[in-house]
């Protein structure tokens, strides 16, 4: 009988976009092994970054050599996103760490490096650093990258790897939905059902509402899409993805988007 996964809820909330709940969950996880404490902190700090609260990460994660590479990598991402003048330093540091044989094997460092490279529009290096797909997050990120490259065939291959590893995993379900949307046609409806199931099973987040809204828009159901997006904006008035989708949806409905700006 396998041991219970004490970080399951924390990871799940992060992947679904329930970042405040993820932080709260992390605060309740106290009796963990050192390795699990480190992973807990990774997801908590990544949640703070997702909410734009970079100062929390910058102030709490130590620069001491004893700080795990994974946490240092997360801090580096917070630095990159909050300090534009530190961009060159961040890239240089990433390159140095990835050149170190021991540090380069750290899966969190690989993931963070890929994320930074994507911000830099350096798709080739982003793929290179996670192409081995040693974690579900690696494979999910590769799937997203290939979809953005309009390489549906490669995205489907990554999705198959995820399904073989754990067909019911949240990341697998999310990736399935986005691949379905990319396929178009009747598959968009299948993608919509995935977002509905995840929202009903766990909790609705701006990320899930946006996924559902994209499906509605793909199917020409703009009024239903608007309802989802209004739910999303009520949960986070500054969410860039929601505002972008609202602009597209409002254009099709002939409604102004200005009422959602500077709320």
C-alpha cells in the first residue's frame, strides 16, 4: 500500500490556479520530511509569484549557499519578474547553474529556466532544458510550448506520455483540454467538459473560467463565454488572461471593454 501524498492538495490548487488557497494549504503542512518541506515551499512561493507578490519570495528565501537550488531558482524567477534591470543577471545565473552538472539535474531549476526562456521568447532553449520530461510539469509545459508553436502532433505525443503516467492527474486533464481545443471541431466540446468537471470537482478559479470561456468562444457562444469571464473577473479583477479574453469576447458582442479597466 503506497504512502499518502501529503502535498497532493497543495499541488492541485496551484495547478488549478487557486493560489491563495495553495498558500493557506502550505501553511497547514507542518509535519513533513525535509524533502517534502522543500517542495511545499516551492509551491507556496510559486503561488506568491503567480499572485504578483514577489516581495514575499525575495524577502523570505535566503541567498545562503545552504538554501536548496530549487528555492533559489524560484527566487530567481521572482527577481526576473519584479526587477527588469536584473534580467541579464538572472539569465547569466541560470546559465551558470545549468552548466553545473549537479545543479542542472534539479527538476525545479529546469522548469524555472524554461519559464524564463519563454518570457525571453527563447523557445529553443526552453524546450532543450525540459525535453527529457522527467516530471509531469515538464511534460505539461512542453505540451503548451508545442501548442503555441502550432505543432499539434508533438503536443499530442507529450499528452500521450502524461496519459500513460496518470490519465486522471489534474495536469493531464488540463493538457487534454488544451489539446482538444487546438484540434477544434467536436473536440472543443470535450475540452469544455474537462473544465466543467475540474471546476465542479474542486473549485472554480479564473484559470478554469478562462478555459471554459475559450471553449465557448471557439463554439461561437459568446454570451456564455462572457458569463464565465465575468465570474473570473469577480475573482481577480487584474487577471491579464481574463481581461484579454473579455476584450475579444466584448468585440464580438459589440460591448465596451473599458468598464473592466482600472477597477
